[in-house]
C-alpha cells in the first residue's frame, strides 16, 4: 500500500511541481506521482515552504521506459493528483542503483545502500572535492577501506600524515553506535598498510620504512625534468656527465657536483646550488624504493610526507607518478588506484603556480585508464586544481563547497552542474555528499557511511607515554624546516 503524503496544487511544470503536504515529508525525500501517459514518475522534494511546512516543491527525476532508459515525462502531472512516498524498489530501479561493489553509504533520507563499481573507479578516475572540514579525507578513507576489502593495490600520496590511522580500528563510541545503521563493524588494516617516509624516523616515528629515490647514474633528462635550465646550464651539465661516464660505470650526485664545479662557465653556480639542494634532502640513495615494492595486491602503500617541504613533495610525486605510469605500461605492476591528497599542490591550475608533477598527473588523468591506472583526486580547493585533471574524473564526490571561485570552477568543469546544484552544494550537511557516477542515472545525495578504521583528522592517542618523542619530533621538524627553507630558495 502506497503512503499518501500530499496533493498536487499550485505551479505545475514539466520538471517540477508544487503539492500540499498531508503526510510526513522532508527535504530530499523521494516521492512518486501517476502520469496518465508515462505511468509512475519519480521526483525529489527540494523545498518546503510556509512556516508550517504545509507546501512543498518536488523536482521531477523521470521514469524508466520499456528499454530501461531514464526518460523525462512528455506531459505535466495534473493538479489534484495524489503524491505518494516512493517505495524502495521503485527508487532503486529508477535511479539505477545496484547492489555490491564499493559501498559508499546510504541514499540520503532512505535506508538504501549506494554502491560504486570497482572498475568505474579504477578505469574512469574519481575526485573528492569539498571545503576544509567538510569530510573529504574522511570520505576518501571510506573509499580506501572498500578498495582494500577488494584487494585493489593502493598508492597514497599523503602530505600531512592523515592516512596512517587506517591501521587502527575505529574507537569512536559515537561512530561505533552508527555502524549498525550502515551494516558494518570496526576494523583496522595494519596487516595491509605500509607507511613510507621520505624524511627520517625522527620526524616520522610511526613510519614503517624509508622512501628513497634512485640516485645512481642520474641522466641529464632526469635532472632537467626536475629543474628546467638554460641552454648554457644544460651544456655544462651535459659535458660534465659525459666526462664522468667516460671514467666510471656508476656515478652519484656527488660525482656530478664535483665535475660541474670544475667547469669554467659561470653557469655552473646555479647547477651546483640545485644539485646540493637535492643532495641535502637525503632523498637520493643507491638502495632506492622500488615501485614493485610499493604496488602489491591487497596492500596500501602510504607516502607520508609529513615534515617534507613542498618542493621536495612535488619532486617525490613526480618521480612516483612517472614510475607508476611506466610500470603499468610495461605490466611490471598490477592495476592500481593512485590517491593524490591535496591535489591542488601537485597539479595546480595554470595561472596559480607551477609544479614539476603537473605534466605527469595530466598524462595519467588522460591516458592512465588504458593501462589500469586509476586516479583518486582529493582537494579542498577545486578552483586551484588543473581543470583537465578534474574533467577526466567520471565519478565525482562533492561535499559542501561555499567559496564562489570553487563553485564557478565546478560549474565550468562538470557537465552535470546546474544553478540548482550550485545552491545545493552550499547547503550540503556534514557527512552527506553529492555523487555523480556513470553507473547511476543522475547525481544523488549520499549519507556517507562511517569508517571502519580510525580517522586521521581526529586526535589519536595510542600510547599515553611517548618518552618525550613528541618534543623530539617538534624540534626535528623545526630544524628540517630551516634546512629546506635554505635549500629550496632559488637565488
């Protein structure tokens, strides 16, 4: 038996209608009305008006035709038609919701699970965009948990050390109480997560391993990719490396610095300054972290760059992305999802700033899907992320956004954005996301499930006694900051 919630009255259009409320109705409630030509039509309540909320406006979603396509009605509903609460089966069928896959949460206002296809995420890329504090990293953690459950290899670029807590099960009493609603239980992924630090264990004592880049036999092209040079500087570097190669089979950055310093050209000073900056970071090694170690089935490798300066972070992202892309093309590593947190720092929109990692991320966004290399882009500043990267993401998860520049950027870059949705994303409540994905007929609001694992944005105290480790870490970070500030200041 259908539950009556109102009667059509007032303004009636093809794409929306008003109705007098006679039952319990809330914003984003799904309702249905009978259309003589098309049968049952699904709609969503978008506005409650009057102080006593006795009048509502519903936006028409459509109906499924005999071929299974979502269609817009050819005629308006009639005044005095009855409005009913839409039943579960009708909502699932009309919206194209499927069971199984990557479990994101529940359809807002209804106890209907929303799933994404694993293949759509990996082959067609995904972005999570929101203002600070709206839950973008939390939502990313939900997707990462789901991908780990499906044994998808994950490589996570983590600028602030937010994702290390994936190791530990969720201990929040409030969120544990909500888990029954979402049908999940607490879980930590310590056996699946490996944390790498490009700095050292004093700065990042919770890391499992050091991350290092191959410093043996650096070529002119590799160095030029990291540090664009003038023709004169290139000439000096090219001659120096050729001279070394004639004398040694293997050489290090120390050998390059020494040989460049022997040059008579004044161009040598800027090259030496750059090479010394790289050497001082300690990132180069004769025992580098291999990409085959980072990308393994059922493993999430986190590059925790806490304590590393922005220029070093970009250098690391550039090298990792380049090796991952080449590794997939050569089939040296399994298909994977590459997660880029704070993406506006690594692939900034032209006109804001430059990053050595921009070009390779654009390449992965446009070509990665052909090789089973998925991209999950996360940012709190949509306007500052390269629009070509965002436009390549077929699945969009948008939480609350209020900055006018960011909203305009979303409208320009995303086909499904309308003026109504611009207003809607300004009002999205905490924990709810606007989802657009190829497998779902139209954008929907999703109540994102709570996390199984601990959230890194929350203060976590795993050990009451750190033996003064916190003070040591702060001192070490300050010391490193001063070093990097000197190293990466180009004169």
